C-alpha cells in the first residue's frame, strides 16, 4: 500500500453511497473505490482530495452522523454552536473562492465565509451529515 498517504482520515456516514456522491459534487473529490453490501450499506469507500485521501464507511445501522446527533443531544448542540472545525478535516485547494461557491451551490452548510488570513484564504463548512471541513489555499 505504498500509494497511500501516511495519514488518512476515516469518516463514518449514515448513508455512505449518498455521501460519496455529494462529496464529489460539493467538494470536487474523486472517487477511488466503493464497496457496497447487498443491502446498500457502504462497507468501504475511498475519495481523493488533491494528493490526499479519505476513507468512508457506514459502520453500523445504529450510527448517527453529527448533524443527527445534535438534534437529540443538547451538549453536542452546544459544542457545535461555534463555526470552528470540531473533529474535522483540513483540505488544501488551489482556489478557495471557487471551491466555496461550488460547495454553497451544492447545499453545504457554510460555517464561515471566505476569510483572508496570514496563512491564505480559507472557509469552513459542514457536509450533508454535519461533518466539518476547512478548505484553505496554501499561502
């Protein structure tokens, strides 16, 4: 497995196949692998983000994504009230404003508009199940 990066985020989704389709449309990720059970549950998925990689799966029918979990958990709602990345993923992209518009058009929940920081442009967003992402240009 020498063609795999040294660190790979592994993210669970209630509906893994739908998440893979959405991540491709909203964030421009490229599907590398998709393994689905006969029941339609994602047992393993891989998506490329530039030279990075994320793995996805639906670990069990009982799994709740962050968005759904917040609906029934007051404490999770409180810690998610800030726009910061909580248990999220940072992805470098070449054009933050264009990426922001693509995500916005796809229905992503925008946590912060494009900001110019000392390390370059960035924005924060939640995906369809409430996982948090920060997209940033290299400064």
